[in-house]
C-alpha cells in the first residue's frame, strides 16, 4: 500500500473502441434463385443488386477479401459470425520497392454485396479509419446483417453456388424475383472489367524484369514480386506478350474472376509462348487455369468452389521450397478448376491436389521438358495468411535471375569467340555523327 502511494504505475490498457454509429432499421432481404429468402437489416448502401451468392470460411481479413477482384459480381457471405470488429484502414501506400500504392488488394470494394451474421457496432485497431458500415456506404455496396449465415452456407454447400438478389428498403418486402430475372455474372467477361487497360511499371530499378498478365491481380501478388527486387511491368490480360517477350526474364499470370473460357484468347497466346520461350512462367488461380488450358487441359465449374484460408493441399512433386509428400494449408478463392486427366499432357505433371475434394491444385512442367513453368490454384501470397507457400515467389524470382545470368554469360562467351576482322588498309572510316538528344519540355 505504501509503495502505491509513492509510485504510480501507468495503466497499459487501450481506450474504448470507436462506435460505428447506430445501425439503421432499414429492412433487407437476400433472395436465392432456388426459392429461399433470408430477412435482416441493411448496414451498407441503400440499393438492391443481383449477383452470384458464395461463402467464405475466412475468419479474418474481410477487407482483403472484399477488395479481391476475384469476387467481382458476387454476393459474399462470411461464415464467421462477427465481422467488422477491427474496422477498415486507410487504403493508400507508396509506390516503391516495398509497396504498390494500396494497403488492401485493390483500390475499391470488388464484391457486389456482403452478408454477415452480426456486424460489429464498435471497431478497434490502430490502423482503422472508418467502420465496415461507412466503408460499404461510401463505395455503394449493399450489406445485410442479422441473418442466419449458417443456414445460407449449408444451402450453398448442398446445392452449390446460387444466383441471388439483395433487396434493400421497400424492395425487401416485394415479391421475390422470377427465375428469369436473376443475373448470372459468369456469362460476362469479368476479367476484362477488372484488368488494367494500359501497361504500367512498378519498381523499375529492380534487378530482374518480370511481365505480369493482369487477369484481376491482387495487390499482394505485385507486392510480393517487387519486395523480391523484381522490376514489374503489368500488362492487360489480352496483351500480345509474344511481341515483347525477349525484353523480360520471366512471365507471371495473376488471379482473376469468372469463367476462364472467356480468356481463351490469352490461353492461345500463352501456348505459343510456352512452345517458343524457355524462360520461367508462374501462374496463380486464374493464371493457373490459363496455363492448364494452354497445355491442353480442360477447366470445369465446381459445385461451390473453394473460398477461405484453410484449404489443405498435398504436394505431389518437389520444386524449390515445395517438398513432395508434404501438406500445405492455403488460401483460396475460385469457382473453376482444371480436370485431372490420365495421362497428363506430354511435358506436364500434377503439382498439388486438394486434400478435401481431390481437385487439381497445381501443375508444373516436367524436368524432361526443359521448361520452368508452374501453376497453382491457391494463393501463396495470401495477405490474411496462411503463408505456408509464400516462398514460391522467392523460387520464381530466383529462377528468373538464374536464367538471366545464364543468358548474359552465353552472350559474353559468344562475343569472345567471334573472330575480329581487321579493316582493309585503304578503307575510309566515316566519322561518328553527333548524337541528337531530345529534351522534353
């Protein structure tokens, strides 16, 4: 007691959480095309939308999931009961050797709507600047709370991904839409909507040059490359890489939304690349499917896909940091997958297989093919974790650097072996012209 009177020990506790404001009493309803309806309250934008209803088992990183371009056109149901408890951070970052301009996976919310069991009315995190509710409202994204997300998830598990409608306000009490009214986003080329329209560069001073075909790239894919000292050039999904491929030390194909059949043009161009080009190629998610189609495999639509941070995959082959026989826990977000065929196309072999549903989770070129090509259905760079396979980025960049050094050494050797021809005695040497340097105003 005496010590307490003379020495006051500061309290190391945090202050109160920030209140996000009272939730509205505006009614909201999720209608499924199969006839079920779920009633709750709105906490997002006051508008109604159609979309494809999917669920994610992720227990964290709701901000990264919502800004993932692979969720384009989808009504995202979170199975975790409480969402929004750590708010939303400011989504700006520098463009340098460590970052790519954003904190999250893209500049905007990409999913069409959000469904949660219980949205947090208070949020607390040192980086938070606003609540989940205000973020959704600011981006024009409708959101529903107070529904039984467990029941919705069980329905989607049984009947598969289902088209839906989020009805807000007066629309919530209206009659459910007819089957013909539901919009199917998979009928559209969603990749074309989210891909960059013009090429741009990141970390131009990097030691190895990598071209990235953007099918809807998550920012952490680009961040994982530049942090490994790569100079990255991001190209539109349908860009003719073959016209400029000799400028680069490697090619990367990103994730993206929707049906890979809409990207057959990219697969045919990649087929020529794989036939004529011997530098490393790596693809993730949609990029993995494009590599598979270029190799001769078919893609198919899964019943409900895999979305979450807890998907186990078994490595069937060793490559770099990946060891055959080991199970890796991965983050995934996809509706389509490659068909497992026997025999596999010549020069290719399965790389990973899903431990839950036995779907193909990765393919790679064989050692006999002389190629260095990998594709994985999961996300090694997952911003919300797990990071069991993050070193696949290191493996890829190191292969690009090794190929670059090999090419440079071969060039030097050829130049040294070339005989020097002495000029004729009576030859006249034209003086070099003064270089003209254009100065841009």
